[in-house]
C-alpha cells in the first residue's frame, strides 16, 4: 500500500531551501525532514516561487491565480 501524501508548509519548504543553500546534501535534507528525494528536488526547482511567496505573504494567492488563469483557457508558462 502506498503512503499518503504529506502536506509541507511553506515554512518547512523555506527551511529545506536554506539548508541546501548552506551546503547540506539534498539527500541529508530529505532524511532530516522525512521527505522523498523527489520532493526535495521539486522544492529546490521551485525555490524562486516559494521564497517570493513566503516573503510577500501571498503564497496561496500565487497558486490560486495560476489555477484561475489555467481555467480561463489562457496558456501560461510559470
């Protein structure tokens, strides 16, 4: 049986990004935060959006706007 999905808070994602920036290996960060290698790689890939959302305090708004644009039929590359 596959494990259930785990919601990761924005604060946790920021901590993951900072740990990698300080030179910690991605595999070690994943073990410390109990995240898969894939999850850590995705967080690292999206670091710009995550950090921007965390600083501006509108992370949910970014995601909501992206969904709204996709539903309206506009092609958006984010």
